C-alpha cells in the first residue's frame, strides 16, 4: 500500500481507476433506484421502506469515510507520510456530508414509523456524535496553522474518536431502545428489498471513493502550485 | 401517477429524503469537480510562467 502513497504514483493510478469508479457508482445507483421504486410496499412499513435505500448506504459511507480517516491517521503518525494527511483531511467533509444525510433520512423515516424525528437512543446518539467528530476534526485542521502540528493533532483526534465506530455498530445490541437491530448480515431482509439495498450501498461507497480520489488529486495539485509559488515568488 | 407521488401516504417523508440526498450528493460532486478544475487551471498557469 505504501508503494502507492507516492503522490505521483497515486496520481496516475487514481487517474486510471476514476472512470471505472464513477461509472460503477452511477450504474449501481441507477440500478438501485429502478429496483427500489418498483419494489412492493413492505407489509409493516409500507412505502417508507424506500427510505432505507438511501439511509443505510449513507450511514455505511459515513462509517467507511471515518475508517479511511482512521487508517490514514495511523500512517500519518507512524510513517509521517504527507499523502496520508491529505487522504485523511480530504475524506472528512465527505464523511460529514454522508453522516448528515444519514441523520436527515433517518429522521424522515423515523417520523412515520416510530412517531418521532429524534430520540436520544443509543444508535442515534452515537451516530450524532460521529457528525460532531467530523466537524471537530475539520475545525482542528483549520485551527492550527502549522501543517505538521495540525496533522498530528488531527490524527490523534481521529484515532481517539474511532472508538465511536464500534459503539455505533453495537449500540443496537447494547441498548434496545428504539433503533431496530442489524438485518442485512442476519438475513432478516426479503430479497426484493435486499437487491436494491445492496446496489445502493455499493453505489454510495463507489461515489465516496470517486469524490475522495478527486479531492486527493486536487490537494496534490494545490500543493504543487504552492511549492511553485514558493520557488518563484 | 397520483399513487406514485403519494407513496401510500408517505410521500411527504419519502420525497424530501430523496430530494435532500440528491441535492447534497449532486452538489458535492459539482463542488468537487469545480475545485479540481480550479486547481488544474491554477497549476498550469503557474507552470507556463
């Protein structure tokens, strides 16, 4: 993996991968929407089950983005690699966006099904904490001027905050207050809903990767431009 | 068509959920591409100098 941590290598490799990632994202989302809107109403949830097709993928993308930041932060702290900092930093706004979408779509699903937009339930609260972790992480990057120091502080915050990810995951088992349990891996979901859900999950993760890679590439170009400016002011 | 938009009575929750998701993701995509183009243009302008 470190072989590709060279900015020039990442640049050429991501350039090759990007068309496939973007096309894959578009295809999966299109397929997921077609299957999702032609699926019959759920016997308990009626048509609100269609919200699941955008809620679950957004939540998974939010967690994937945080996982990406955590892994990049380890590389940043251990290997002191500048590309690791760029990778972590550029993933954060995307993760925050997916977290916000997870919260909003969840609220709009919760109102008709649970009778409330919000409840201080274990899953909901730990997931809201994830949004604050993202915002705090981004704020920390912006607050410290010295980039090396900012990278270290942000990486440490990201790794401490990573403890929230298993809490989000297991919250539905620890506190059975409101949010339902896990149903994909345990096979409790009908195939007619599972197919569009999986297509959308894959589509959202590919979209995250597409946008993340473009953002890393953008940051690499910006850094080159900065060093050119410094070389010849 | 009325039945489709009505979504079994839940249209008022389903369509905003989809609308906000579409706006946010399309917006993020356009924003990301705009930043990429800006960075590329700036670098090539600097390299020409």
